[in-house]
C-alpha cells in the first residue's frame, strides 16, 4: 500500500504518518532525508534517531538518490520528507537537477518495490496564495510535480489539518 500524507508546517502530518507505521508489524524503516550541515543539525538527527530506535524503526539515511536505497527486508517504510528530498536533489551539486521530480519519482518506485507499505510525508504547497519567484518558485514547482504524480499513484492520500487526518483518496486502514 502506498500512502501520501500531506499538510502544512506543524500540521501533525509527521505524527500521523508515524502512527500509521506503528500499526504495522516489523520491520519498520525510517527513510531520513535531512542533510546534516552543522553541529545543530547533527544533534537533531541523533535525537530523532534515538526516538525512532525506541519505536523499533531502523533508520536509513537517504538525503539524495532515493533509487540507491536498499532495504534489508520487506516491511513498512516511512519517508520523511519529500520537501527535504526535493531541496536536496534540486540544490546539492550531486543532486538530480534538472530532472529532480523524475529522479524522486523513480526512487519512490524503487523503494516501494522493496516494501509492503510505503508512507510518504510531504509539504502542502501553493495553498497559501503567495506568489513566489526564482529559486523558491522552482523548488515549489518541483515539489508540486512530485506530490501530484505521487497522489495519482497512491492508494491513499491524506491531508492532515490541525492534527486531524482528512482522506482525499482511499480510507484509513
């Protein structure tokens, strides 16, 4: 099963996505997309890694090139999040730009083929009505392209608003 969980900043989307994974049996994988830039990032990553380990997640670092991820066994994977992955692929010199969206979608297909369930967290974009230009617009357009294509492929699409999941496609299992 492929589920896309979207929402705005601090909407509760990550907590909801994690709750879906915690209903599953082992193995549980957490595909972490954050790049470590400094000591503060490193401390944050380590804190989250310990929290996930306590919930029996195995962390798989994948800030770039999702297609290179190899899961040790079939199970449930949670990718957190498409916003980070898109920025990394778009702006990192080793990233997939200018084929960012296609590279991410191919990577998602490759990961999904390795697991029973894939839950993907992403940021809602373009709902605020703001007009962006330059690199911000390029980033948002790439993320919107990934979100739209993934939503079309997904078995379930859920938007989390104020901690409340609203299903647009599929039903809560």
